[in-house]
C-alpha cells in the first residue's frame, strides 16, 4: 500500500510517498514559494539510500494546483518516477495542525470535514487555509481516499483541569478558547516507539516526551495518553523556541502596545516571529547559538540558560502530574542531535530520579537509545521522530477501519 503524505501550507507543499508494506520512503520533497514571483521544487528519490537522486526545479508556481501537478508529475515521471501512475497511490494522508475539539481521531475527508476545517480557521488562521487548499487540489487530482491526521488529536485526552484557562467560562463556550496542544503526531509516534524500546505495552507507559526543534513542546503521557502539554490555544505557549517566546505574562502585551504604538497584529508577529532565541540573542538556529557561546557572547549564553531552565521547570511539573515516570524522551531536531540541550534540560534533576550518563549523551550514535546513567530511576531516552510515517500509519488505520 502506497500512501502519499501531504503537509500543505499557505505557500508550500511538503510531501512523502511511503510504501507501507516496508514503511520505506519512495520519494520526498517540497514545493515552495507558491504564489510568489519565482517558486521552487526540491524532489528526492529514495532518500537516505544508495539510490538517492535529487531533482530541483525553479519556475513560477501560481497556486497550489500548479504545485500539486508538479509534484505528481515528478512522482510518476516515465524515467525517474517511483510509480508508473497515480493508480499506484492508494490514499493521501493530510497533516492538519488545528482540529480544535471537533476531531478526536483521524478521519476520511468528505464535505462535512472540509466545512468543519473551514469553521476552525479562526483558531488556526496561519495553517488551516493552506491545509484546505491542499485538500481541495488533492481531491481534484488524486481520486483515492483522503485522510486528515491532526496535530491536536493526541491531546484530546487531556482532562478539563489541564486544558481549560482560568478565563471567563463564556470564552470557552463562545470561542472555544482552551489549550489544544500541537506536535501531536510526533508525541504519539515517540510514545509508541518508546514503549517498544522499554518492552512495554503503550497503555502501560508514563512518559515525559520532549520535542525540541525550532518549535518545541513537551507532553505528559499517562498510560500512553496525553494528559497535559506545553503548547496552548496556539503553538506560542510553553517552552522557549527559535522565534516564539513561550510562556509570558499577558499584561506585557498592552504595555508594549501602549509604549511602542503597536497593534495587536504587530504584537502577535513580535511574539511569534521575533522572540524566543532570536529575540534574546539575535539568532534562532541552535548551532549558531552554540558558536556564539563559544566566542563569549553573553546573550547567547543567557538564551541557552533560559532554555534549559524553562525545560527543567516543565519536566519537574510533569513529574508532579504523573507521579510515576518511566522515561523522559527527547526527540526532534534539537532533542535528537544536541547533547548540550539535553544536558541543560536534565541538569540538577538527579534528586528526582533523572540522571544523564555524560558519555552516552555525548556519543555520536544515532537512532533510538538510552542516555541515562546506570541506576537512574527514570530512564532518559532519545527516540527519533517520524511524523510522516505516523501520518501514513494513521491513514492506513482509517482505511482498514472502514
């Protein structure tokens, strides 16, 4: 069974075609700068293998339909395609960032799903319009079952005490203002992979999953289900990120608005795109921050210290929520590849049972691994995430449940 995974944004379409018999990637790529003066397509055939090949295209891409035609032509190309025709694609899985509380599972796309996603645009104004454009074009061009897989679904098991804000209840009733959480496909994937690594059933594990990338979030997992997470109504809340501020006193916003003459939209842009690491030290790539620290940059050092401190606060609070924790699980670009970030996140937590092994943490080894010290009460794991594979797996599950 071949599953095409689509992540359609406002000006891009990222994609992977997976052979689910072996869970291998046949091709992957990105159509970028849609609707701008000059667009681009980067297409990889059999990525990460000895057969890897790359195709790059630069041309105007006026809309998502043109972009989808380009990627489908590459997938089915007579000479370098990985399938002979679109008939060899069995289903399409669409990544959807914001499903609100209307969706508690992945589902087949029909007109009612499209209508619901349209109604959710006020909660996901950055992502949902792009998702809808991708779904519309995909339904037109690929006549196979289409499945929506939501970032928010994994967190739909949170209890009200975790997802409600202490605001007038009417705001929840009228506007659905509450915590939704994101990175759900990543947290779901690493939860299952961590359970497998620990030799336990998923419904037996208590975990703190730590997704650290340019966007970062943490999740408290109890018996395999999310019971709390750091991101909120939007991906802005929680940990310190590349350009997002994370937890901040809301009273700062009117203060900034009055002092700087900034509109709500400008403040929203400031907190989402100009804050976090970038706001503190002018750099949002962790590699650049490490280099700046090595050169004696005090603000880069401050950014790292703030990052580690915030992460430790969340790990400690989720340990209190869960009581028993089998493992702290690091994942995503920074979580998988940055031993300094992991050490800062666990520093000083030995008294609550979380102890890193320095040599294991610094090891260049890749893949799923244990970096905790021998005798650490709580295991410390690194589990590489694979959100596209998780979307493909959930797509297959929906098809089989029909």
